[in-house]
C-alpha cells in the first residue's frame, strides 16, 4: 500500500510538470484560454488634464488603454467606461475593438472630481452578470482627484482588478 501511494505521488508530480492541456468538453472546466469579459475604466477628472513634457495624463491614459486593446483576443467582451462623478458606459454595452478605438479617438476630458470607488463597485456588479468565466477590470487613473467616497465594494469572487496609475 505504501509503495502504491509513493508511485501515485511520483506520477502526480510528473503529470503536473508536463503541464497537460485539455480539449473538448473538459476544457470548459479549466478555462485557460477562455474568452474574457473585460471592463476598462478611464478616469476623466480635471486632474487628468495636467501636462508634462510627454503630454497630458489623459493622453498617457488613452495610450495605455490602446495597449490593453492590443492584448485582447477576438472572443473577449469589452466594456468601456468613463469615470467622473458617476460611471458612464461608453457605447452602451459590449464593444468591438474598432468601435472602442473610435470612442477613444473622440475622447473629451472632464473637469470635476471622480467617485472612483463607487464607479468600481458599479462596474464590478455589472461585470459579475457577464457570461464569460474570466472577468477583468482595468482602472486607468492618476488616483489623485477622487472625491470622498465610502461606497461599499462587492465581493470580488472570480474577478481580477488591475489598477494602472498614469503618473
């Protein structure tokens, strides 16, 4: 019995090191390359208009958003939001990459503070209802001019949140 347990342990380690891939119906149980639901929140506060020798913070944020678009796959679902006093869904739902790039090309900056925490909570709630098993939120902001905000964040669950500062 001890010999069998040892042999199973060695076989399990060898199997894990081989990094097998699954195809067919079992692949949905372990969704490594499954499509993602991605929400991109871009700060549109007045502080994003600050300029440096490399351009405004808003320009840097839009460039970083373009980099995120470059890493999305064809089956991924993209939602684009502007964060101001409240969360604005740009496009009204899932967007194609071409449409999202067009929205960024016509981007208009804001003037007031942001309610970043409340906007994040709202985006998390909306993303939790999406059908894809992998869900990601990207927040692009200078994290400087956020209004006092005590919104309660929902439980993250199966959700990845990335904070990408531009300053």
